[in-house]
């Protein structure tokens, strides 16, 4: 199946990285065909749209491509598409990509809708349309030199992120991350439902909340008792359970009395008032400890306000994203993979 993903446009590189990390977590075979504007086209096998809709944060919706042509020819567009077996009633919508084509969009939309009707009738199906409550949404995307007919497979549930926005939590910090970015960071660990997720500097628990909401077992550590209590309150408030302990992120193997234990780790490092040198030392010690408690071949995502390079040759940097939060704050989102034990 060939799919078209429309991203929310919140970041230039994170949405595609999140999507492909979730493909990997959900064991979907995929290959990237092309990207343009806020869209990506992939080939996929063993695709589970519902699961993706539940997990993704930076995607708007995913569509199956039914046909694609180079001019605004409704008859040809629908003729090439396989629409037998779709659920009824249906509706057809249209969207311009970039500059689009110089056409009358409403007229073209009507022509495509009529062609769909005709094709269904020809196939012996009694067509029915419902603009407000359709079982199938066809979407026509018109670019400068292409027209694509698609059907929507899934739309990401965005309401949940508003519900978990920091001001709606019982406890939050001014530095707390937007839940959509927090969810994308959790997704970059490629962790699977039911597996163990750790945030060793969990603060108010923004990453723990997102990991819990995709069904992970969550573990948090923070040096500050207030944060430990706050994270637990936040998790409870949304009906989740997590094990959150007061402790030092440099001593994780002692805190948990385990090595090679967690399936995914993500953290937002403290942006201390300490000097650069003190920070670098603290980061290095924490990375060493995280590496020890992470299972081999698993991923850890480190958010820091500078680029970091662990000394360990066993941690491979697989991705680096840069996010400008405001004038004086840039987040560097690193994805590392632990290789052997
Ligand atoms: C940037 S905040 C994390 C924010 C968090 N992502 C949130 O959503 O609220 C960093 C956290 O690291 C904690 N911290 C600082 N030094 C630590 C250490 N040595 N071990 C564990 N936690 C530490 C701080 O108390 C702070 O809560």
C-alpha cells in the first residue's frame, strides 16, 4: 500500500522521524518514496492505521493513495483508482498543496465526486453520500504538477494532548514540554506497548505521562522530592500508575539494582545554573549510568540545550534534531542506540 502522511508542520525534521520510529516500533515494513511541503509518501506492508493514530503526535492524518496523475482530469483520476469495497456513505474533499494548479477547485471537486458516483454505480454498488458523517473520506490533493486521489485511513487524536497540556495538570513547571513534543520524544525510543520506559530526570513527569498513555510501564527518577510527588500526582490524575523514586540519575543501576533492564529511556537534562564544565561532567556520568540500565539494541533520547557526545563507543548517535523553543533556548534532541552489553 502507498500512503500519504500529512504532518502538523510543527517542526522540520521531527514529524517524519517520529512516524518512521513508530513504523519500527509497530513492526511495519516501510520505504520512503518522497517528501514535499508537510507531507511524506511511503510504501508500507503490514500497516495498522488505528495503532498509528493512537501513537503519533506530530502527524495530522494518514491517507491511502488510490491514484495519481499529472493534470486535473477527474475522469482519468477516478478511472485509475480502485474504490470497490469502500464503506458507504462517502464524501469527497479537496486540498491544495503549495501553489497547487490554476483551476476552479470547487468545480473540480464536484467533477471528482460525480466520477466516484458513476464508478460505484458501474461496479453495481448503490452510492450514498453524507457530508457530515461519512464512513469514507476521499481527499483530492492538488500540487503544482500532480493530482492525487486518496482515502483517509486515520486521523490523529489531538484532543488528548490538550487535556494533558501543562496548565491542565495538577502540577507543572514553566519549563514543562508541550505534550506533543514529549510524545514524539517517547516515540523516538521505538518502545513497544507494555515495555519498561525510564525518565531519569523526570521533573513534573511530562515524558512519563506520554509513555504511560501509549501503554508503557513507566519509571521515573528525580533528585528533587517535590518533583517526585508532582509526577506521581500527575500520573494519578490521568489514571496512570508509575514508579517514581527520589534519586540521582548518575546512580541508576544502584537505584534499580539492575542492568540491561529498560526497553527505552528518554530525558530532558537539567539546564543547570552550573558551569559548562560541571554540566558536561554530570551529563557524561548520567549517560554512563543510563547506558548500563538500558537493554542492548534499545534507544535512548536525550534532550539537552547543547550538543552532547558520550565518550562510550557503544552508544551510536542515530538522529539529532534541533528545536528552537524561544530566543534563548534551543533544544537538541539526540537519539542514541546502545549496541552491545
Ligand atoms: C528539565 S527538568 C525535566 C522537565 C520534565 N521533562 C518535565 O516535563 O517537567 C530536569 C529535572 O532534572 C532534575 N535533576 C537535576 N539533577 C538531577 C540528578 N542529578 N538526578 C536526577 N534528577 C536531577 C531536576 O530536579 C529537574 O526536575
